């Protein structure tokens, strides 16, 4: 102590400070462990939605459930980890927690696949239970690691803010990097199962390495390696391989498969997640299996004289059933298909016989962006058949989106859109009200029980600025043997009732569709 300094510096001689500093991890290891454990939780959050989608679909509710349970797990883990760090030497717990968390990240894959067989469907209970299985336990275990690292690194109260702030920032950066890397890169090049298993095994390996380091630095203090969880990390991928899965191919957006029609040798069904999206007859493009496709085809048949080519824009591709139909019955028709999922386009080409050309072009990208790029007044026909899981993507349902459709249409052009809803049909009513705000003439094609509000399923809304050929459309549907009716005028107004208009500012599509919304 200097005679000029009446207050000695005690940080270097305080026994407690010396003890804490001695047990601290090297800064780069502390940062790496925090970065990895936080990032792994965000990988689970992104991949978790894709993991449960084949069983409960992709809706706002499924996204909300995954995000909500991930945040709950982070909160529980951080709280519990902080409490445990105050009561037990963190060196006993950090490595076992990482190994346990990583092993359970791997185990989530078979758990979700087995549970999904029992929890299929978009009911709220199924969504919540499957989302909880997908993220809660491993995310909570990994979220307990950062506060324990903080407890190890704190040497004195004077550095508490900088230590906590630095490690908190590193953890946040880990989550950000994991989110962007998973969403923009990993999902595009790897199946979700590989991402999940790879993340879990990486965490396990780092946990084992950390355990070895701690045992060398502080013999007798570091906790035991959880051999059972190490075995689980190795066995879980094997369990995932034998677990039932509805996914033959994983695209950037969907779990996809093509199913042969046992009743028709050349018939193929494109299944995306939980829905049969398209039916394609490889030998006969005029064969239309789905009733809503027959209804839209009836609209196109009544739109112009037989054989006359059209300029058509298709919002949503799927199996491209309608573009193929138009190319066959109206040679020279120019169709542009906007499809967001490049994996679906690849399946169309590889398994469903799609051949693109100058007259049948497929453009990969978001349909709303594609509508923005359309030349004004060029299209005779716009067909809407885009679905994100169980519903039309909300950004395609609004008045602003429909004005873009109107902008693309010629003066006498027609918009025909496939919609799905169930009683009380709140979404269909709202979409029809929105169509009426943009277009002068609107029709609804549906089965009688749907028009009565007693049943649900597919319906087709038709809109134009010119009077629509309702009688001709009805005749075309009858000729196809399609027991659908055409609602217009007062009947349609009565069906719509007081439904509100959907806008970019307010379009609760998923809540209108689902019974628990």
C-alpha cells in the first residue's frame, strides 16, 4: 500500500475473488459455449416449425406455439440455471447440461415423429402438445448454460456489468447467427432432420470436450459425464430412421411426397405436409380429379370460345394441373406460374412430367412480389391457388393484393381463386367482401351445403370488372357432372352478411379459418 493511498486495492487479495477467478473459464471458451448453447436453441425454434408441420400444418397458431414454447423454455432454463449456479459449483453442471441438451435435441426428431402419428390435425391441443415436444425440454436445458458460464466468469463486483453484458451479447449474437444461417442457408441445402441431428451432436461433442477440460483443470470438481445421455445421442438418429414419417422429400417449405392413384395407373397426387395439393394425370392433362379444379376449369371454358388461347397468370403452382389443362385445350395459351417453393417445381419436373417452355413458364418467388412485377392489363385470366399449410397466405387475400390482381388483368379479365374454409365460413365471407370492394362483379361457386353454411371445404370465388357469365359457368359445371352451384347478387350478399374487408393492416386469416381462432 502506498503511503499516499489510504484505500488499499483488495481485488487481487480477496480470497473469494481469487477463488472465483481461478475457476473461471478462458474467455474464448466461455464465449464459445454461450454462443453455441444460445444458437442451438434458435436452430430448434426455426426447425421445430418444419418438424411439426407435416402433422398439424403451417398456420399462425403453429408458429405462435413454437415461438411461445421456445421463449418459455429460455425463461425457465435461464432462471433455473441462475438458481443452480448460486447453489452448486457450475463446473459440476455445465458439461452435463450441454451433453443432456444436445442429446435431447437429437432425440426430438424421433419423439416428434412418433407423437405426430397420434397428434395429426390442426386442433389446438395437437398443435400445443406437438410444439411442446419439439422444443421445451432441450431448449430449457441449453438455456441454463449461459447463466452458469456468467457465474464462473464473475471475478469481482466491479466487473459484473461488463461480464454479464458481454456474455449476454454473445448469446444474443449466437441466436441471431443461428436464425439467419438456418433460415437462409441450412434449410435450403439440408433436410431438417440433418440440421437437428447435426446441431445436437455438435453440442454433445462440445459438452464432452468441456468436461474433459474441466476435469483436467479442476480434478474432483467437474461433474460426471452422463453416459446414458451420450448413448441417447448416438441412438436417437437410429430411432429417427425407424420412426414413421410422412415425408419422402423435404423442400424449402414443405414435407412433400407423390402418391400413385391405385384406381388410375397414370394418376399422381402431390401431397404437401397434411394436404393433397394437386392431382396430375401423367397421360391425360384434361383429366381433372379435384372438384375445385373442375370448377375453375369450367370458368376458363366459359371465359372465351373453345380453343382460343389465353394469357394466364397462376398464383401458386403445386402440380400445375390448370396450366397443363389450358395448354392442352387452348393451344398457344401463355401461362406464367408463380411458385414460392423451388423444391415443388423440382418434384413437378422429376416425378410429375412437367416440361416448361415459352408458353408455360414457372417463376420461383413470392406471389405477392410477382404480382407487383406484372405488366398492367395483360392477363385474360388470373388463377389463385396458393396455400401456406391450411390457408391462403394472408398477403394474397387483402384488398391491396387484389388491386394488384386487377392491375394485371385486362379490362374484361377474370380472377378465379380457390379458397378453403369450414363453418361458420368466416374467412370465405371476409374474402368475398374484400373481392366486392375491388371488383364490380363477384360470383361464388360451391356445393349447396356450403352455401347454406352447413358444410365446408373448397369453394371458388370468381371476380371481374365486367359482368360474369354465371349461366355459362353453371352449365359447364353441370356438363362435368359437378354438383356445384353459382351464387350471385342478393344471394351472395346474404351469404357475405356483415363480414369485414381484409387489408394489409388487418388480415387475421388463420384466426378466421380455425375454430380456436
